[in-house]
């Protein structure tokens, strides 16, 4: 019995047949394994979904960091660092920033994510009881001697009054520096 593509012993036909047979074999293996068909709730893993708006304020602020900015930065650090109580009933949310090619790209990324974050947190009832929220970005910087240090690179303080006045659908993140 001769396989299609190998009967004539022509090199290009044999190469094409090898590729085709390999592709068919790969499809069969994927169909057998198919990791997407596994039921995520088997084995007693009962996932209870919680309404974020019913979370305590600190948990909600952390949850929104992970939702808007992701759980890890592009340097594999956890994005969320802490939520602390600041002066005058302010919540201070500290996060690790994503690194990028240039300082301008880093700044743009931080402002863009900050705008999205502030837009999401304003809906929580307990945020309405605060004076405001301060978002503190940290980044690993390298000094002239090659030493790495975690440093605060941007702080955005937003009062509740300002958060409520902003029309978020038309607001540009570039304006955060003037309204905060």
C-alpha cells in the first residue's frame, strides 16, 4: 500500500504530503485532548461570584485595579500593592506601573489606566463617602550605578467633587494633570 504523495517519489509532493499528514495528526491530537472542553466547576471547585459593588471599599478598590490594569504588570510584578487610609478621609491606592520603551509611553499608559480606573470606582457607594482617592504609581528605576530601586513616579489625587463633575465619556486622560 502506498501513501498519497509518496508514490511518485517527487520531493515537493513528499514534502507537501508530510506537512499535510502532520497537520491532520495535530488536529486529531488537539481534538482528543481539547482543553477547552473541560468543565471548570468539576471536582468541588465551586466559584462564588460576588457583586463588586457589595464589597468593602478596600476590596473594591483592589478589585478594580485588577480589572482595569490587570493582575500583573508587563514586568511580572503584581499590579496592586496596597490600599491605605490617607489624610482627610482619602483612600491611597498604590500600584506598580507597566514599563515601556520611552518615558512618554510610560506616562501615557499610566494616565490612560488611571482615567479608566477612576471612571470605574465612582459607582461604589462608599467612594461617595470619601473626600477622594489618590492613585500612586511605583516603578523600578535604575540609577547611574546600575542599582534598581522602587520609586513613586506619579501621584494622581482626585477629590470626590472632581470625580463626580467629570463627564467620563468625553474626558481625555491627558486632562488628568490639570483637573487633579
